[in-house]
C-alpha cells in the first residue's frame, strides 16, 4: 500500500478500474452503472444502458429507483437503497454522494471520496434548463469522469423553445395533418411535453401506449404534464391536427402510417445531423437533446476545475484534445456498452 499521508494520496487510477463488468471502485467494492449483474451497483440514472437488471444491491436516487422498478420489475435489484442528492454514505473505504445531473428525473453524478481524493462520475448530463429534473450541479474535484456523447465542436444544440415553436407552427399551418413526434420514453417525452406547455400549447397531447407509464411516474414526482390522452384508442378523425408522441421505433413503422397524412417529427440531439433525419424519414427534425453539447461539455470542465479528466461514452478524442490544450491531464476511458438511449 502507498503512504496514506494527505500530501501523497494514492492516485485515483490506482483505485478506480475499468473491468469487463464496468467501472469498478475497488476500496468500496462496487461498480458505477455496471454492464453485467454485480454484487453492488451505484446507478446514475434509469436509461437502459446505465440501469441494467440483476444486481444484488443497488444504490440510486429515489427517482432512479422508481424508474428501475417500473422498467425492470424484479430485475431492479435484490436490495435497493435510496440516497437523496447531497446525502453522504460510507461504502467500504469510500464516501459516496449523489449530485443532480440535469439529464432525466432522478439522474445523478456520483461523487467518490477516498484517501484524500475526490472523483466525480458525471453519468449522462446536460446544462440546459429542464423543468422535469433538478439542474446539474458542478462539483469541484480532482478527477472528473465526463460523458462526451456530443463531444465534437460541430454539436451545438439550438435553444429548445425555438425547436418547440417550429412544431407548434407546423401544427398551425397543417391543421388537418396528425403530427407524430418520435421521443425516447424516459426523459425526452416528458421534457418535450413541459416545453410545449411552457410555449402555450394547452390542447390534449396523445400518447402511444409505451409512453404512458413513465409519464404517470413523472406526474407522481410532481411534474405537471397537462391533459394526456391515449393515442391507440383514439379515432383517426380525432387525431386530425392533433399532436401524437410515440417511441422512435413506432414512428418508423406502420403504427404512424395508419394516421392521416402524418407529419413525422423526431426530437433528438442527433437531428442536428441532417442525414440521420433523412434516413429516418423525418420531415420535421427537432434538435432537442438531454446530453451536453460541445459548449456545455467545455464549460463544465471549466466549472469543476479538475486538473484531470477522463472522457467516456461517445466522441472522446476531441474533448481529450481540448482539455489537454488547456493544461488538463486528459485521457479516454475505454468503457463500452452505452447506446445513448436518451440522446
Ligand atoms: Zn448514456
Ligand atoms: Zn441517459
């Protein structure tokens, strides 16, 4: 063992390891967002690439645990422990806290303190204001492990209300056509609804059946969504000129095409890439992302002030290069298995 003197703490790379199961915190004996079932997991948020089934013990925010129970049932974890934002818990030789990540309801950064060093695992995050979750909180640290889903300077998300106004405008100029918007079930769906309400759209919003349970869960956590109606049972006639939200896969198949002359829209950070929109047959691309764009990523490096950054989960090279130029020790962390469910 290295000396434990506070002047010479063991470097975090000696106690945080990338294993086949995922990111392992050795002195605590737990993993963060493991890919395979493990004895002890700390989960940043409920998206399926982070919250996987079958762990014996799970620690997460109350919101994330509720989402996991709804989506995974029995698989949500043998023993579940809720940790509120800001509360501290000791696991082995590590002090663990959670801070808001601003990504989806319950999403958290994981703050790890051991032997005089503090490491923050961002999980997925964004800095844009979102009525459906607590805002990202920058936490000063020695090592910041950041996602980089949109880690290229070309990715700059436009203001979200502007995108929503495009949708409302289209509804006004095509009053006979059903507008079907592809949204991820967890996070994007509820955020889009709150944005529409904030922009003054107060008509009922119709939901594909796959989106209903998670909307109900959000409402249970106090997120007002206005009047929602099931789209599956609604008559075709009622849906003329109406707004229907559906999972991206449903928008791409026959489900959407049975509607009257639908306007197909999609809300995703990837809609910034025109080719992706065209490939998916999207007539109305809406660039609305639950991940930090380039400016938010670089701003966050400034805000947390970490002398060292590990980049994961996307386009690592550009952000590593940017950080290095600013005198930050930076490297790509070879974590695999993240599929950007909520992009
Ligand atoms: Zn992710
Ligand atoms: Zn996510």
